[in-house]
C-alpha cells in the first residue's frame, strides 16, 4: 500500500504543475501560440482559444505521464516478488471516462463561444474611419461576414506572381478608377476592414500572423476575412503557399495609421493615379495625332497625277485588331487589350478573363452582348462593374461589328 504522505506529495506536485502551466504558456505566447500584435479581435480570439486548449492538453499530458512514471516506479517488479492478479477499479475507470468526456465538453463549449469573436466582425470604433455601406468586390455565391451596421472598409487582395495588389472599394460602380497599392496595404486604426481574397494566376495564401489566420487565394474562387487593428504599426507576413520560384520574395505588409493619416494617404494615391491616367491619355492622343500626320503626309497631293485606283484589300481584320489593342481615345472607348489576354492581338492583360480560354464556346452574338452589357455575363472569379459599360456609346455600329468579328475570328482560328 502507498503511504498517505507519498500520495499527498504526488497530488501536491500535480496541482502545482497544473497551476503554473497556463501562466507559463501565456508568457511564451509568441513562441508556442499564434501571434497577435495588432489588437484585432479575431486574432486575439484565435490566440486565447489556442492557449486554452494547449493548456488543457499539457495538463492531461503531464498528468497522465506523471501518473504513468509514478506507477512504474512505485510498483516496479522486485526480485522474488509474485505478480498479483488485479481485476480493476470500477470507480476509477468511470472517473477517468467521465473526466475525459467533460474535458471534450469544455473545449467544445469554449470553442463555440469564441467562434463569434473570430468569425463575426464588430462595428468600427467611434474614432475609426466612417466607411460607406458598399462592398464592391463581392463575387460568387459566398458572402463575407459584415459588421452589424454593414459598414466596413472593403479591400480586394489579389495574389499575383509574385506580389500582392490591394484595391480599395469606393462609392461608385467604376472599379477602374479605384485607389490601389502593391505590397503594402495601408489601413486606418479602429476601423473594421473586410478583405476579398483572390488569385490572378496560381494559388497563393494571404497570411499576416499578427492579424489572424491565413486564407488561400485560389484562381476562380473568392475567400473572405477581416481585421480591426487598434494599435498603429506595421504588421508583416508573406505568401504561405508555394507559388513558384519567386514565392520566398512574395511578402505582404499591413501598415496601420490613424484615420486622419489614412485620409491624407488615400487622397495622395488618388491624385497620383488620376495624374498618371491623364498623362497616359495625353500620350495616347499624341500617338494618334502623330499617326494621323504621317498618313496625311503620305497621301498624294492634289497636283500630282492620279494613278488608277487599285482595288482595296479587306481591312476589317486590321481595323478590328487596332480597335482591340488601342481602343478609340477620341471617344473614350478603352482598349480591350489593356485588360484582356488575346494571343492573336499580342496582348496579355490580366485585369479581366483570358479571352483565348473564356470565349472558346461563345459565338459572335454572345461576344457582342458581353461588350455592350458586361455585367450580364461575368466570368467566374471576376467582379461586376469592372469592365466599362459604355462601348455602345463610344463605338459606332460599324466599329462594333468589326471588333466583334475580329475577336470571334481570333478566338476560333477563322
């Protein structure tokens, strides 16, 4: 029989280890648990749930292990001893079965209580940024969890080999004029930020350890997450999915600043993008004017003898390619090739779907419909209101016919 002092000593040691285990776990949270440096509720919820389950697991591990070691030492075989036939202890067996079940019930209850904090975003704080009730990048049947009042700063996170692009939603329906940034996302503190996560080419994975769990960015699918940073600072991460030879350099960064600083940054980005678009438009117009001047200079003068007119060659295909590649700057018709890939035209735009793939099963009527009414037929994985819907006004009927025929012939090898 085991003496009472020995039993009391073992019980005291077990309770002491259990009492010291959870505080020690919290002190080593940066080593053994997920990071949480921004004060965002979902990351805090993930970390606290992890630590609780880790602490319970350690108590069970050391308790069972300690009891096993104690049993092996206390009841070890001795020379000349005779083995005793033991038939078990019903009360002990019932106790450890009920104890294990209660541990599972405790973990389940705490997990479900924490899920609300992890999954459902709160409203922005009173001193946070006032955001519009607009989530412009939602695609597909799945919908993101929004704050109770529906207001969040929505940012489209697009994974590309090998960089992250961040596009900020605004209040209009034209996503071509939205503010965007690469590599570093700038957000205001105390503001609920909802993320729409997608991939442009291969599978990536968005992961900022201090701001919560990681989410895969898969071509053709959309994932959603959120965070609400309360502490200004820079939070670093990177792509967590092997995506090619540049995977190791595909870093991600979130910089949290005060709402006032964010407004200044946003206005500067908007101004820079608008200025660049104006310069690009001026450069396109200059090229068009230059081409027109060259054609005019090459035309025969009125005094020169007129040669017999030659039969003109068909120009529909060439005109269609010009419309696809350059658009019509004078009327505001944007070039299709700036957003789409089409092998025959030599374009590799990636804002919209790859036409060589998407249009394989389409006919000319469907192509015309997609040009005139782009939101009626949206390719899987792409958002509405990105492609301009003004081609019916910026292209003449003849130009539209030529463009449709060129795209149809190019895709189907006619």
